[in-house]
């Protein structure tokens, strides 16, 4: 269909879409199970007259906020949207119709909506005679919405494995102590990561060794993610910090576990495979309850199982300038037997956080959807 050249210079389009991507990011952590979406509206002469983003699930979509801000100035204007405008009536009405009704004559969106219930917005816009183009800054918009897009495409939550390690790759000392490997600045950064996630997960080893709290601290306006711990035999003590009232907690136990000593905590009972909870069983159940982004905070054994199951979509390592020489590696066995089986990654970012280095990387080969085979 038509492209952008007729109404504005391409760089004006790019600037407006980049702004829409920035706006979308403001919704991270509060829109799930919906995507983050940003929208910029320019009037007929190309001046920005409205901005909006999807702020929270159940609230108005980005386009609706931006149209409200633009008012009559939207007539004859262009809408820049990070995701294809929706075509369905959910908790709010279809955005494609709202844009047409407001007199928008051109729509530029970055990424097509993979959700079968909401897609078709572009066709509706075109049928209404609106000049509609897709794909502008698609890679940037896709990265900004990676968690939601991955989860809708794969039918499981997007998984970020985060760890802290010394420069020699140790995640704990020989005696098991690991607090703290990374700096206070890095740990504050982790709280921001938690705030952007729907759920935070630790394995049984970490649960027993660290008595983790997993709450978000020091992030203004943050929504507390669901705290999840694996505890196959329900060994957790009622005084554990994860059970306090800082936020919701889900304890994942074996289907036959004796949980009589644990009252007031939500339990998810799953079958055990060789005494272990199946990674994909767990992910499927979490997806069904609306978890779209999961922060896996270790430990090394569980991270190995996730990697082996093809269920790590992003790795964030906080590398501290310290050496231990002994102690567990950041990642335990992931079923990789030889160098040709190494999980290769692309580094997407490397930044200093206080004295540490934060490295973000994504697998070179695409991770897998939910699988029936468990390890
Ligand atoms: N530096 C860092 O970033 C971090 C360091 N740590 C450190 O790591 C150590 C703990 O790690 P680790 O001992 O590896 O334990 P993990 O936290 O990785 O937990 C592993 C345990 O999780 C349970 N589990 C259930 N299902 C699975 C599955 N499918 N695959 C694997 N495990 C499963 C099992 O416990 P169960 O017996 O209940 O079935 C298993 O023993 C501590 O010393 C801690 O301080 C931990 C987190 C982060
Ligand atoms: N040791 C270590 C981390 N460990 C992780 O943080 C959890 C503790 O969280 P909380 O109890 O909420 O403070 C712990 O169980 C483990 O998952 N994280 C880091 O950023 N840096 C570190 O050096």
C-alpha cells in the first residue's frame, strides 16, 4: 500500500516513530498481559498535536490517549503507532475505528499485531480509505516490546535470566555465600528490572540458601511482580521472607507435596520429572495466568535447566570486578557436551553500572515455544 513520502519527509516520520517508541516504554511493567504501545499524532501540517501510551491493562490504548490529547487537530493528520492498531473490542473499543472516526488520514505503524484476536487493524484502516504503512523502525519497536511479542508468538512468558558473577564467572563463593557479588548500584538496577517484569523466579537451591525477598524496592510507582519459587517437596518455612506481605507469592511444589504447614500462600502443584518441576509445564501454566515476562534470578542449576529447555530469551549478567577462584559457576549443566553445542549469544548492550559491567545478550538461535518433552 501507500508509503509515507506524500505527506512528510521520511526523517520527520522517523522522529515521530522514535518518540512513540519512547512513550511505549513508559508502560513497561504495568500493561501485562497487554503489550506496551506508544502513539504520536501529527496534524495535517506535520506538527505533533497528541501523544499517548498504553499505561495499564484495562485502561485506554495508546491511540485513544493520543487522540484525546489531539482533539480536533487530529483531522487530516497522521498517527504513528508502535504496534498495528487493534481491530477488536476488548476492555476498550477498536483503535482502528477510533483513528478513522477522528479523521486521521494516514497511519504509520512499526510492528504487526501477532495476536489473532486483535490483528486486522491495518485492513480496517485501508478499507476506510486511510493511507496505511507498516514497518517503520520495526526492529526498535520490536525490541521495546520483546517480552510481549515473544510470549504471544511462543505461547509462554519471555524469560530473562539475570545473574551476578565475578570476573572469573563465579556466582557464589566456595562456602555458598554470594551476598553480595555485585555492587549496590547494580542491585538497584535489578530492582528496576524486577519492576519491569510480571514475575520473578528462583529455584529451590536459592530459596534455601538465600531466603530471598524478591520484592521491588526503591522504584517509584513500581508494580510488585509475582514472586515465584520452586520448592518440589514444600520445604519452605512459614517465616521465609518471600512469604511476607510485600507482594503476591506463588510456591511451585510437586503434585504430592505435603503443604499442611504452609497456609495463606498460593500453591501451584505440578508433576515431577526425576524429582524436578518441568520448565515448560511451569511456563505454560504461568502464561495461562497472564505472565508475559519472567525474570529468572537463578540459581545456576535452574538457569541450566531453562537454557537446556530453550527457554532463555535474554541474558543480563552483572559482572563484578572481583575474583573468587572457587565456587559455583554462574551457569550449571545445560546439557551442552561439546564446544560446537555452545549457546552463542549476540551482545546487545554493555554498560558500566557503578564499578560493575552489565552485559545484555540474546541467543543467536531463536529459543523454543512450549514443548511437551521435559528434562
Ligand atoms: N550470583 C547470583 O546471581 C546468584 C547466586 N545464587 C547462588 O546460587 C546458589 C544456589 O543455586 P543452586 O544450588 O544452583 O540452586 P537453584 O536456585 O538453581 O535451584 C535448583 C533447585 O531448584 C529445584 N528445581 C525444580 N525444578 C527444577 C528444574 N527443572 N531444574 C533445576 N532445578 C529445579 C530443585 O530443588 P528442589 O530440591 O526443591 O526440587 C533444584 O535443586 C546459592 O549459593 C545462591 O547464593 C543464586 C541466585 C543468583
Ligand atoms: N548474589 C547476588 C544476587 N542474588 C540474587 O538476588 C536474590 C536476593 O534478592 P533480595 O533478597 O530481594 O535482595 C538472591 O536470592 C539471588 O536470586 N543478585 C544480585 O544482583 N547480585 C548479587 O550479588
